[in-house]
């Protein structure tokens, strides 16, 4: 009887040691994945910096850097890619929660945006700038995430001389991203339903996800081509969420393909 109890205790200790070893290996694996993610993010952040630099140079010297506005599509592609890969990493680590996701986005976007908008409004008030006329509607559109559609409704042109445009013209892109941030958890949930839950058919279902994001990107491209009229101001095409969505969907598609073939 005593011998039996000793054997049971020994088996329990062995099992506990094995479980601890497995947890340790899992932790090391997750740490390696995190380091790998950090290494791959460095060049992507560098590309985002180049895209932002092109946009700034276009606004500062439009005659010398006429194609700098193309940094915006590049920025959207990188945003879509990072949106997918970062969410997938948190999902695998068990740290992805919708409430935390929205809270994190609000903290990263709203507070810096609020400080910037208030400082600019204070400066324009001191200078008694005529651009303060009707500023409330514009500020509301910024914080509620529909500034790009507000500018379209106002027939605001992105390509006119920037000396006569609103100082908040460039915030239209932030509204496009905010609209995607709002629906992204739903899109990612659909991706998880297609691929992650069924391990036996992962590659096949990820292929379906690739097709879905690819079709969404193509629909956006079609809408862009349909809305673009040669010889007219292309601001509607440039501002619209429907016409610029293909950049973000392309970034998401690249993330899904990396996951599928890695």
C-alpha cells in the first residue's frame, strides 16, 4: 500500500514536471515569435516613415514633389498588413479582446488628435483666421470619423493650392482608418471562422479568405475606376472610403498570404 502511494506521488510529480516543461517551451516559442515579429516590423515602420515623408514634402513643395500624395496609398497598404498580422499575433497569444482593441485605438488616435486640433484652433482664434467659420462641423467630423465624407459633401479639393485649404484637410485619411478599425474585428472574426478553427483544412480555408479579401479589393478598384472622370478633380476618388479601401484590403491580403504560405 505504501509502495503504491509512493508510485502515485512519483507519477504526479512527473506529470507536473512535464506540464511545466511544456508551458515553458510554449512561452519560449511565443517569445521567439514576438522577437521575429519585432524584426519584421522595423522595415515596415521604415516604409511608413518614407510614405509620411512623401506626403509632407508634397504638402510643403507640391511643385517639386508632385507625386508625394501617393504615399497615402502606400501607408494604407502597410496599415492593412500590420492590422492583420498584429491582430493575428494577439489572437494566438490569447490577448486579443474587442474592448481592449477599441480602447487601444482610441488612446492612440483620439488623444494626440485632440491635442493637435485644439492647438490649431487656438492659434487660428488668436490670428482671427476666417477658416474658423464653420469649424465646429469640421471638428465634429474629425472626431466622429467621417471627415473624408464631410469633405466630399463640401466639394473640398485635395489638389488645390494648400494655402487656401483647411489646416485639417489631411485628416481625411484618419477617418478612413477609423472606419476600418470599426469593422475590422468583424472581418477578423470571419477570417477566424474560415481558417483558424478547423486545423485540418487550414490551407484550403485560408485560400478562401485570400479570395474574399482579393474580391473586396477588386470591387474597390472597380468603384474607383467608375468614379474617376479624366479632366475633372479626382478628390472624390481620393477621399472616398469605397474607392481607397482596396489599399487596405491589399495589405490584409498580403498578410493572409504570408500566413498561408509560411
